[in-house]
């Protein structure tokens, strides 16, 4: 890889890491007492679900699907995530 390709790859990876870390922000705020713990966990869950939908949609667009089909994929991925979160809440 050339230097420019390395920089582009690093930029993409860091962008993904930052986005994936967004739910952690709410958990940290809850841990330090800036917001309530229950609210922090709820916000982290919803942020995670939104990110799943975003990643599903953008991944489908990157694969060449139309906007409508990409949004459908985003909704499908978000639904699967919501089902898993709900199932986990019943198990705990």
C-alpha cells in the first residue's frame, strides 16, 4: 500500500472506532454520575441500535444496492438487534 492508501485506511478505521464507541459515552456519563445509570444504559442501547441501522444501510449502499433496498437492510439489521436486546433483557 502507498502512504496515501495507508492514511485513507487509517481514516476509515478511526471513523468506525469513534462511531462504535458512541454508546460508551453514555455509560461513562452514567458511571461518573452525570446522568442516571438507567438513563445511561437506555441511551447506550438506543444509540447502539441507531448505529446498527446506519451500518446496515451504509454497508448495503457500499455493496451497490439501491437506496430503498439499503434502507430495508438497515431496518432489518436494526430489528435483529432490537430482538437480541429484548431477549437479553428477559434473561437478566
